[in-house]
C-alpha cells in the first residue's frame, strides 16, 4: 500500500489526506497545534463560542460542492444568509456557509477516520533509502513514499532550510514569493446581546477594524452571546507584538456603539501571523524537483481562502496518486 505523510492539518492537509485515503493510501497527518483545522478555528469562552479565523466559505467548484452537500446533509454546516443589504458584508453575493458549531466543526468532519497526530512539530525531513523520513521535536520518526507540506509558505521554507534539503533556485523562488498579512482576532464573550444589526456582520474598508461579527446571529453561540473582531492588516502589523489585553480592550472600545462596555464579560485575543495570503503562487500546488514526491500547497496557492485551500489539497492528492 502506498503511503503519504502530510504536514499541516488545515483545510488543504485534511483534504489531501481524505482524498488519498479514499484512493487506498496509508496516510498520516502531522500538526504542531493542539487541535486541527488551522485557521478554521473556533474557541470556547465561558459558555460562548467564537470563530476567530475563517468566518465563512463559498463553494463554486464541483468537487467542493459535493463535499459541501455531504456536510449539509450531515448537519455539520448551514447557510448563513444576509437579511439586509447594509451594513452587511457587500462582498458576499453567492451562498456561503458556516459550521453549525463553528468553523472548526468542518475540520473535525473532514478528519473522521484519518490518522492525525497533533502537538507534533516537524523539525526535519530527508530521503532515507526509498522513503521520506520525517523527524519531530518529540523524537518521532515517520516514513512514507510521498511528502505533502501544507503549512504556510514561510514556515515551509524555514523547514526546508533547517532540514538542509536542496531544492532548486526556481522552486525556492516560487515559495519565497508567497506572502501573508497578519491579523489580530479579538473574541468577546457578552452578558447580553450585541447591538449589531442583522445579519450580524459588518466589514470596514478603513480604520483599525476590518470585520466584526455576532457569533450568536451566525448561529454558533446559542448559549451565550459573543462577537469576533478582526483588526485590519495595517493595525495588526503595527501592534502584533503589543500587549494582547490592551489591544483587545482598545479594539472593543472602538465598537462601543455596537458592544457597550457594560455588556463585556471576557475578552481573549489571538494573533494570526499568517492570516491572509496576499501574494499567492498561481497554481494550486507546487511539485518540487526531488528524488521522491514532494509537494507544497495550502491557501497560499491558487485562489486562496477556504475553497482555494480545499482545491489545493484535492489537486495535491490527485497529483500524488498519478506519480
């Protein structure tokens, strides 16, 4: 049975693993985090839930639409339809979806029946005989016929360099051109509903805040109201290393008309260093020159966003099985 190792348990990595497993491959996924999903992330605060990474997704390709239909049937996701033209997100015109229990529910559904090892930080990879040998910080050793790397491109390049693995100048240049904007995400648990108008989301084109959403109106936080605030890329870049508590309060205070201070119960902040890929590789993945199959992919490739990450993983799997 052919085997594959996948580094990164986000949308691209889980999709590739799922497709390879359906083709009869032996697949192991490694991720340094405590959970799976990458930026398909949901956090519990008190009795509330808050999506603090990707907020929704659309499905335009037949491959992703089939997966979305399965997730709808299984009641993992639901449509989140705007009820008003303003001040809702004007950029959304096609149907879009959210996890019923948060965006992380999508990742958990895709990971069913997969072998995924979390808290496994990969420190090196190399060719050893007829297989890849991957070593982790915990002392783990994993072998496979193919290696797929779906972590953000800067982290992937750092791993290549730390491993001392030679890639061509062209391949290194392709990976080096991929860049990301950071994002500071603020999650606020409330003791009463926010004042965001239906459907509960506002996108800001200027200022310190890029997006605010009421997770209760999204339907993922029925037990306690909560909101998520995404800072703008410029604000996030400038204040990325500042005190998180101060940053969270500062951004929440800017929305006092929507989130009165007396409604705030708990504030938590998460920093996404690699949030939105603003410079992407044009193709859905990159197959580098190597003695054995070695592919790079993720949301820094192709169209980006959730569906782009799915497409990257889907096509990586297709290329791997064809090799």
